[in-house]
C-alpha cells in the first residue's frame, strides 16, 4: 500500500524533468519531500480519457502502460505540484528479414506513426564491427555478406522532436546454396474438420531440413519441424495453390511444386421459397461456385423434418397449409460442406375450415360456426348476395351475420387470415337461404255468417306456404294457401279475433304480419215469436243473440211492411194488415256495428174482423146474426159468441157464410162478438164486442 506522509510544514514539491525512453512509459524526476515514505505519480491525457496513478519510493519514478507517442500531463500527489507535460516516444518498427541469396539480406518494415526517420544498425555475429544507417525509407538491402553467416539488426524510429523511440532487434542467416536443403516434393493436402476448418499440408521429409513453412497463394502459411502442418482458418470457396519450403541454417530450399487445393464451398448467398400451387412448395437458391451437390434441410414448426439432395438449385417439397417451414441449404464438394447459411422461414397460407356450420337463428340472422384452423389469427366471414356483402371479422371461430334480406340466398365464405401470409381466398362458399319475408294483410271480407276471406301480399318466391290465423280468447282458426287469398271458415258468431299471416319455407317461418282485428257478426236469436195483439198490431219477441247489442226486426209483405229498432229482445209493431202473409227477419247488430241477418218462418196475420154486424129475430127464441166480411177468403170460418145475463150461445158459420143463428131470450141484453176462426181452429180474440137488447116487435129485433 502506497502512503504519503507529509512534513509538518510541507514543502511545495516540484517536478524537475519528465522524459520518455520507451513508447509505453515516461520517467519523472522530482524533488523529494522530507518525511515522505512514498510518492504517487499521476498521468492524465488532455482529453481526460486516460488517468493513471503510479506509486514510487523515490525520484526518479516511471509511469508505465502508456500509449505510444501520446501527450500526458504529469504531477505528483501529496502537496500538489505543478503539472508537467510529457509525451511518450514512438514504438519501434517490426523487422521482416529474408536472405534471397548467400550474400544478400533484405530488411523491410511497416511505417511507424509519427516517425520521421529510422536508424538501422547491422553487426555480424562474433564481430564488434557495427554499421549504422540513417534512412527515411521502410526497407534496405544489404549486399556483399558472407554466406551461411548470422547477421543481427537493430532499428530505432525518431520523431519530429529528435527523440529516439523503442529498439527492435532481429537476426537473419544468409543462405548457402551448397548446404541448403532440397525441395520437399511431393506435397499433399486435405481439409481438416472441426470448429475451425484448416488445410492440412503434408510433404516429403528432406534430409538436413530443420523446419518447414507451407505458403498458400493467398498469403496464409504454417510452419512445422515435422512433415506436416495445418493452415487455418480456411475461407470458403477458395481455389488456391500451396507450396512448401524447407529451412536450415544455410537458408531455404527451393519451394515445392505448387499443389492445387479447393476449400469447402460458401453457402448460397440467397435462398427463397415459392409456392406455385397450394400444398406444393419449392425451395430455390443461387448457384455456388466449386459446388458438387447441395443439401436442403426443411424443418416444420411441429418438429417434422425433411431433406433434399440435388445437383440443381431447386428442391420440391410438400407444404401443408397453416405451418411455418425453416429452410437452410448447404453446398458440398470433396473438401466438405459449406457453413450454415441463411435460415429462411416460410409460412404457408392458413387452412380453410372444413366443418363450417351455417344456421338461421332468426329471420334475418345467420350464425356461422367452425373449428379453429392452423395458422389463422383472424377470420373474415362474408355473406354475399349479388352486390350486397355483409362482413364479420373476429378472432373467434364464430360469427353472426345480421340485417340480412329475407327470402334471399346468400353465399357464405369463412376466410382465415394471418399477419404474415394474409388471407386464404380459396375457401369454398356455403349457400344458405334466409327465412321468408313477412306477408301483409291487405283486406278482410266477411263472406257469410261463419266465413271471412283474407287477402294478403305474397313477397316471397313461388310455392311459399302462407298460414293465416285468427286467434281468439278461447279458440284459434287457420287456413293455408300459396296464393294471395285464404278463407277462414266455421267462425263462431259474436267473437273477436286477431288475424295474422305467416310465410313458411324449408328455411323456417317469417315474422308474423301486423295483426288486424276481426269481429264476427253477432249470433242470431235462437227463437223468435210473433203474437198479434190487435188487428193492426203485433208483438215480436226473441231470445238474446250472443254479441248483439241492438236489433232491427222487420215484417215484410207485398202489401206493406213494419220495422222496429230496439235494444230490447221484444218489439211492438203496428200497421199490420189483417189476412196478410209476412216474411219475418231480424238484424242483430254488435256494439261496433257488425250485423248479422237472421231470417225466420213467415208470419200470417189473422183474418180481418167482420163489420156491419146486425141481429134479426128468426123465431121467438132465435136470432140471426149478419155481418160483412173484409178480405176474407170464400172458405173463411167465423164464430159468433153471444153473451147474456142469463145464458150464452155460440154458432159457427162455414164455407164463407156471413150469417149464423143463435138462441136468445127476449128482453135480455147481449154482447155479440163475430170473429174469424184461425187456420189452427183458434178464435180471434181481438174483434170488437157489440151490445144488443132483444125486444120482440113482430119478427124483428131492436138493437
């Protein structure tokens, strides 16, 4: 450990001198401080990229591990001294020496940076005579030397300030032809394998040789004292020669005859894959010189491997959709295989799904499902009808296409896509028809009491089935058609319904049409009775009709008619003509104005009551009643009822007679009623009563 112990009253240190004798060091001379046991010398470049501190015991001290010909600022650490600038000297050149003949040595070196001239000295081994030359060139030829002798060389470079740099020494023996070895022919070569491929060179052993050097025509070499060496590393695609020179103290032999060699080929510069049709791929590459054959390795991303040996620059292989293939190509010759070149990956187009299911989930929505396929990252689903295209993009294997047109055939295609290869546009379409369109109810017309005819639109293709339904609170009635009309039959009276129409095809049912209310006419009363109250008035009564709110009853004949409109189930009707046949009808009317026409058996009014009733005495206790018939048939029967205080008497006149004899008592008061007899033998009860007093005066009565 370097410790600085300053004096109690420390002196200010100073650097007296700094100089460089070696290119990697600077020597510093400084004044020593009393009481200090060691000193730290600090060296720093002007740009601050380098900083070093060196511990020394005394002056002078040397700072090492510096860069050649570099300016440094030097100072001493304790009480800081003033810094001194110093620069390292230049490095020494590295000499290359050869002896091309027995009296010549050729010396050369590479230029040294910052050197302006060089000092080169030569001395023969065992001699004290040294010859020094100052030159600015980078080579020198020494001639007139002794053969088979060793000469040593010393060289120093000088900078522009006249400072000498490092010293480099080298020795070279001059050749001596009569003692140099023979040429090591013949030479054999082969390529070595391993991490670093080399060229193994073998030659003939030469008597007197101490070592050998193998030189290739591209400047590579190797040396050995044995009969072989390895030149490495070897570059691919080389077509060169190699020769071997044997050496001993007398110098080199003649080089051997050049031996041709070829290195292993380089890998192809470019490799690519083409898929000329789905499932059939071709790996292709550029031609490589010095190649005898190629091996292409194809590995699929699931681990499956394949290889292809060929002398051409193409190789066919099966490529399945949805996979990534890694491919590399090696070029080969007798020297070996090329290094691994480019690894090309190729991703095939995503596979088409083969289990596409298309279902109609509503009248205008198709649900499409399929199993996921290899290589697909996104699915495009389209439903096409002429120019109308509906799209659905999703990463899931499920899609719902809505807002489609009803009763339309769509071509549905699921297209798998990947970011690398895009979309597979070769997938087969699947056709599916949407549900039929909803019909509209145009009109509802009542045909009779229990039948209505419904007119609808037919917006779908021919042979579409339409169902019309009338739905009530407790019952339902339907009819079916393929045209634009349909009759709902056997509808009960007095009911209300909602009428809708639905279209049906093999694809399904349409939405129902908008509903239209339907009200059937009210029911006709099951019974109706007409009772004649007076000769000109009758009473009509009937049972209630279901659904009816009011009634219009009519009695009609060629001689006149009578009618009444009532909320009740009975009606008094006047203006009845006696002895007339009437047809009886009733119109039941609902609260909304729907009507039902009801017809019943005819009604015949009774025969007219006779007029001009007169009494005449026929005998002491008998009287004859006369009358005049009004509109009676010739065969009309009449009855005569005589009611007195003491006795009653009745007689009947037949065959259209207009008189009848009755028994009476003189002096009594009688009520006489003459009435026609009904067809069923009943007597008419509403003919007027007449009162008579019987007083005999001769043969005639007085009334």
